[in-house]
C-alpha cells in the first residue's frame, strides 16, 4: 500500500515531486500499488522508490531516473521509458540496479535506455521496443523477449538462462560475454543486419548456438566450418 503522503505529492506533478525529493534526500518513497496509469511523469526522480505492483500502464517516463527503484510485479505495459539519444542513456543516466522482476513491460518503449545490473527476472517484455537499449550485467533469466525489437542494442555479460526470444528482431547489435546455450528461440530471430558476437560468447555457449542464428549475425559458412573444427579439437582435448 502506497504511503498516502507520497502518493499525494506525485499526483501534484513531476516538478513538485522532484523538488520534494531534493529537500528530503534520506526518504525512500513508497508508491507500492499506486495507480499512476497514463500520467505524464517525464524526467521524474524515482531513485530508491518502491513501486511494487504499481500501475504505470501507458505512463510517460521518458528521461526519468530509475536507479535502485523497485518495480517488482508493476504494470508498465505501453509505458514510455525511452531516452532521446544513446548518450543520454549511458552510464550515469540513473538506470542502474533497478528491479523489474515479474513486471509487465509488454509494448513498452525503452529506446536508447541504459540498464546496468538491473533485474528483469521473469519479466514480460513482449513486443517492447528495445532499439539502442543496453543491458550490462543484468539478469534477464526467464524474461519474455518475444517479438521485441533489438536493433542497435547491446547485451553485455547478462544472464540469459531461459530467456525467450521468439521472433525478436535484431540487427547491428552487440553480444558480448554471454552464455546463449539456454536462451530460447534463437533460431526464430529476424535479422535486420549483421551483429557482433565475441569469442567469449562462443566459448561460454559451448557450441549450443543455432547455426541459422550465427549466419543471420553475419558469420560466413567458411568461418562456421572453421569454428566447428576448432570446437571438435577442443572437445577432443578435454576428453
């Protein structure tokens, strides 16, 4: 249940809320279960805010601060969490360590958003726009990325165990230091251009990446043949 005072303040608008936050830096706001659907909260400061099970359906959250905020089981369907440019979504933008576990982010706009160490465990991101989005060291375990747009996105050292990627669109993306062996639906991805996969990802995935996915990322038949030969030699050495 949201703190009545905190809920009353957020309903007065972003400028009032942010000014209150500046004057009360030690308070961690409680907006659990609050109905904030459809509001214009662009540039809101949700640093350390509890938004568990809050309703943020279709809410405007552009250029907002989510650092260490807790959105567990919140409804962010069709919400706009985007940033105007990639530079605005880089380190220091206030999007690190946020918790979106079991949250509904279907059809949400996360364009150019930078996530570092964030938790998307079992979250629903079906049909979300993740163009230019970066996931660094984030937990995407069993998250549903079906039909998302991942063009120009970065997945860097994140957990993808059981992550569903059915019919996702990807292109000009960067996949670094990942274990893709347990990601689901890699063979269904639609490639809108080549993507970068590093050797660490190939090694961590232990040969369990579908060839059709690798070819879609731009790997040639000759390279894949050489890679298969190398993997066979490694398996021979290990045995």
